[in-house]
C-alpha cells in the first residue's frame, strides 16, 4: 500500500501574504490546526494542503 501523504498548514494575511505555519503533518492533524487557528477569530485565512513530493 502507499504511504500517507504529508500535509502543511498555510496562512494568508489581510495583505495577501502567504506563509507556511506548519508542515509534515498528517491530514487529520493539519485539519485540527486549521480549525484551532480559525477559531481565534483573526483576519487571516488558514487552510491545509498536501505537500508536493
């Protein structure tokens, strides 16, 4: 079977700048981090995406 893909959490601020928040996470952990960061209510946008191999 294949390996689980690594994921990263990204942030975009209100000026359109994008940053890596964390990487090397499982999909579930990345989703949890996005949920936690989004719940803080800041203007930034957060999302999870798979790392390219």
